[in-house]
C-alpha cells in the first residue's frame, strides 16, 4: 500500500473515483481541484505503485478556528474493497490531523451506508448525533467522531 498526498496531477483519477463511487453528493472535479490547492484541506490517496491505478482516496478538511478535522469524502475502488485500503486511509488521515493539532476527527455518514459505518466504527469512531435531510436526496446522516 502506497499512501501519499495527492496533487493536481491526480485530479482526473480522483474525480473519476468520486463519480464511480457516489450517485449524488460526490465531490465534483471542480471542488476536488479546490481541495488540492487549499491549505485547509489534505487529499490522501492509495495507489498500487508510483503512477499506477488509484485504489482509494480520502479528503480531509481543517477548520481555521476549531481543532476538529473533518473527513469530507472517502472512496475505495470496487476492485480494491475489503483489502484494508479504507482503514489505512483513515489511519493516515488521523496521523495528519494530529500533526496539524486537531483534537478530533468528525464526519457524516448516510444512515443507509452500512459499509462506511462499519469501517469507521472499526476505527474507533462513535455516533454523537444525526442530521435529518442532510443529502441532496433528502436522506439522513449520522455524525461520527473520534477523539485523537
Ligand atoms: C466504505 C469504504 C470506503 C470501505 O473501504 P474498504 O477499503 O473496502 O474498507 P476496509 O477493507 O479497510 O475495511 C475495514 C473495516 O471496515 C468494515 N467494512 C468495510 N467494508 C465493509 C462491508 N462492505 N461490510 C461490512 N463491513 C465493512 C469492516 O469492519 C472492515 O474490517 P475487516 O476487514 O477486518 O472486517 C468503501 O466501501 C467505499 O468506498 N464505499 C463507497 C463510497 C462510500 O460509501 N464512502 C463513504 C462515504 S461516508
């Protein structure tokens, strides 16, 4: 597993994986380009080897005023699911958040997304709230958090 910070050269692959992973509410190509350029965001990716196929990515955002980092998106390619890529991306994101002085990592997960809920619970995240009508399609989300 080769996890590294993504750059603008990875934009096409990142946007393609988002499009393949989310029917709606995925990160657009334009938004992903913004995250790649922003000092308040970190995009991590896992690839099979230097220049090889993208196996997964995670977008982490930092708040200017709060010591809370937020997983804005995580996606693993269908062919790479179930092999620990998601778990490794989450662990790398936590290390990066700690290095930036974050005290906690938070994210929202659809109430219908059992695989993602299982991944984050396995990584030690706990539900601390929920939002009704959170997604474009009106679906609800759980709010999860892990103290670092
Ligand atoms: C959710 C997602 C990122 C998981 O990535 P992954 O690389 O397949 O997950 P891992 O292999 O690292 O799994 C780690 C743990 O998560 C849990 N898990 C992952 N996928 C699961 C599934 N389909 N069913 C149940 N548990 C699952 C398990 O506890 C697993 O541990 P184990 O392998 O020891 O049983 C991936 O399924 C995905 O990209 N889904 C589509 C996009 C998405 O829904 N993103 C999340 C938005 S909030």
